C-alpha cells in the first residue's frame, strides 16, 4: 500500500497529521529529523512527503531535505508545512520542486484537499511510468537470421551486467531498439530509459539539456541525466556531441556526479550509459573531433548492429511485425504479404535499413486499397504507379543487345538478386529457382559469376 511520510520535529504535530490521514484511509510513516527522514526515503520512497521547514536538532532543514529528495526521487510530491512561514519561504520551496506550501496552524480541510491532489498527482506519475515500462514494442527484437541471432546473443550477455555498451551500425538499422532491449531485460528495467539525441540538440544548449539548470526566477530544472537516475541514458549519435561537452560527460562517467548550469551543488546520479554512433570514431579521434578518453570509457563492450541487407531472411518477419504493430496502434488493416511482395522486399536494396522497411509498410497500409494481400504495387509511389505501363520495361542497355546476350544479362542479374535475397545461401537459392545446386553452380560459372568473390555469399561457408 502507498504511504505518506510525515517529517516534523514536533511529536504532537506529526502524530496529529498521521491520525487524520489514517482516518482517511492512508498509511503513514513518521520521522522527527533529517537523518530519520532520509533513511525512510532511501528504504522505500513514499508516495507523498509532508515536510516541516524548521527541524530542531537536525543536520538539514526542510529545504535541504527537499533538494536531496528531488535529486534522487524527482517524482515524489512534497508538501511543505511551517509555523514560521512567509512568502519568501513559500517561493523558495516551490522553486526547489515542492508541490504546495501550508502554514501552521493549518486548516484540516485545506490540508486534506492538498494531500488528495498531491496523491492523485503521485498516482498518475506512477501509472505513466508503468505504462512506459509495459511498452515493450519499442524493445522487441524480431528475426531468425544468423546475423540476428549473433546480435541477440551479444545483447543477452550484456543485460546481465551494468557495463557500458557502444552500438555501431548504419542509420536505421535498429540501434535504439537494441539499447531498449538491453534496458528492458536488465535489473534497471523498472527505472527510466532516457534518450539523448546528440545530433539534434543545439551545441550551445547541450549542457543545459544534459545537466539541467538553476536560476533565481525558474528554480531547479532537472536535466536528462538527472531524469535518468537509477536507469539508462542512451547517447544517440555520440560522435556529434560538442567537444566541450565531451569532457564534462567524461567527468560524469568518472565521478557519477555533476553540477547544474548556474548551480553550485553537486548532483549524484546512478546511471548505465549506452551509446550509439554511425560514425568512425577512431577517425574522429585522429582528427581531434572526439576524445580518446571518452571513447575508451564508452566502448567497454562494442556491439555492431548489422544492416538490413545482412538480414534478408528477417524481412518477411519484420514486415509482418510492423503490419501487426500498425494495426494495434493506428487501426490500419491487418493484411498479409503476398509471396511476390516478400520476394520483392527481399531483393530490394535497403539504404535506410529497418527504418525504411517500417516506413514502406506504414505507407502501403495507409494508401493501399482493401484488406487483401499486399502486392509489390502497394510499395510504389503514386507518381510511379500513374506512369507505369502494363508491359515489360527493359533497361536501356538490355534493349540494345541481341537476344542471347540480353538473356544472359537477365539471368545473371536475376540469379544475383536471388542469391542476395537468400543471404548467399546457394542451396536455398537453387531450391527457389528450381535448379539442382550443382546445376546452379555451373550456370553461375557460365555467366561469369564467381560466388566466392561476392560479399553477400559469406554465409555459404557456414552452410558447408
């Protein structure tokens, strides 16, 4: 049961408030000084904190406790009470993050109204956190290919530790999904996952966004690192981080603390850091654009996320996954991929990787007609569809060749596309095109295709 922590140095006051709240159906805990209060908060964060400003014989006063609680548990609403209250204290408390301020002697009805509102706020915050934790779709890994299994095996190993991970791979290949998978299956799953887009934040605002700020007018504004306390901070495109910020992030990794912009107090954080980049950071280090020390701190466990071209076996699974996802989230038609559409997707080039596939599926579902199987025509743009003829369109080169040479060019391009589709697996390619494996090898040789030289057939060695 959620409880309320009451902190007041006057025994009569804290017991009176406790009795009133118990009569209203709340559970309570009591503390007489700052040490007891912080011990209670650290043992189990309360749903609400009622805090006296002036605490006799305590190391910390109410404002100090408020600041300490907000650093470690920013979602706990804090109601300040004081017998010596004035406007300045009220403003100071609110600026430091207090939910509300009540003067002694307080009106019981007023106190109950404030507490009821604060408890509702606390409940909504916890429900929102729970909904975010249940949103497993953003951390769902889909695939059965060899490259996917290697990746997932690496991710499963790092979930059991708190080591820093650096994810590399081209844009759109699923680095953030991999990071969320690590978080969702780690002992930090119930704590926040905070993503920092190093490329999209203006350089002159980077430190304020990361570390937060303090000002007389606006009080304390926690940054992303503070919001991620206890959980995971994901540094996306870390290679685009300004060099000045790099040195400060390095200090945070070493000391696990920092100072807000405009502030003086140290803020302690417990974070797991997962970073990602599409860049060659070693080249950036050589050019002086990235700090070697920061690279060494972040690159404890390097994991490469493969591009979609190396996961062609996963394309039908991913496409169907996205169809079901858009059906649940947007109410789009629950369609299937036709066999021709699967083949079409598997033979395409994917410069945008999984993100490109996701966008194509969403567009096909939005613009498509009916609920029947998705065909290759559903993946064409409106302009391409309107200009498409009903007959076969030849490439300029093929149209100028004699029949025999044109047939050989077509066979070569067709077989290369199928080999690429099946990730270099000659046995599966032969089965699909209706040839014996030995016959396919002879055909490829006659067409001048050396399978051993193709980067896309590396998997052949694993198939024997």
